[in-house]
C-alpha cells in the first residue's frame, strides 16, 4: 500500500497495490500495520456501504461531533466518485479548505478522512457503490452537515445537467458560517 498525502496533509490517499495475472488481480485493501507505521493509529468499529443508481448523486458534507467523531477510510466498490474532505477544525490554518480526489473501482484507491473533517462525494457513474470504514458508530444526535454548495468552500463538484440528486437533509444543511457545532483543535 502506498500512502499519498493530499494538499491537506492529514487527508491521505491510500493506493493499494494490485497483483495480477491471467485470472485477474489480488489486493490488500486494509493493513493496520501500514497505517500504524505512518503514525495513523485508528480502530475501525463499523463498515458502511452506499449505493447510488444515478450519476450526480451527492451525499454530504457530513460529520459527527465528539465523542462520535469519525475517521473514515472510503473506497469505491463499483463505479466512481469525486470524494471531498473539508477541514472543519476552527483554529486550523486550513479551516474551510478542502481536497477532492477521484476514487474508482478501476483504480482501487481510497481516501482516509480524519476526524475533524467533513466528508461528501458525488457519483460519476451509474450504479456506484461506496464502502467505508469508520472509527465510531453512527450517532444521530452527533450527526451534522454543511451545505454542499456553500460559496465559502468553493467546491467544484463535477455535476452535469440540472444539478445533483440530494437528500432532504443535505438540501437543507446550513452554510459553514451558520454552523454552530464544529471542531476545536486540542490546546496544550
């Protein structure tokens, strides 16, 4: 596995190596020892999966507050997405900045999104299936979201046509400036 820092160094693209022959290929998609050797110590407690039938289905930007803040390791099982991580740590020098990485089943790459970051993605293909590991269980009381098209975030979602397919919750999410519940950097 190759770990590739993004423009936000805490967000890591994970590129598993595929070993192929005439039958197809084999890949180790998760290795706790490889992450630990890079200083990433995380215990994943839940696996999630989503299916989106149409391209331009947008999910996010979601996060959970402590003590249920989640580290996510996101991968595409079928299809492709543009996966986005947004720094939501108030005192961070990169607060409000984001990275966008294309993840696809063909490439097999993944994105490690740390706690303190919002996460969302938009599908690029029909019948896209996304799987991700999380470090804390789902907690409806801790769940929050930021509006996907917040002008201060200036995310260039690759959406063609009339616009994205959104859930009611995502369509009604507050702007970042109106979001009272974000993350504070540890002091000391």
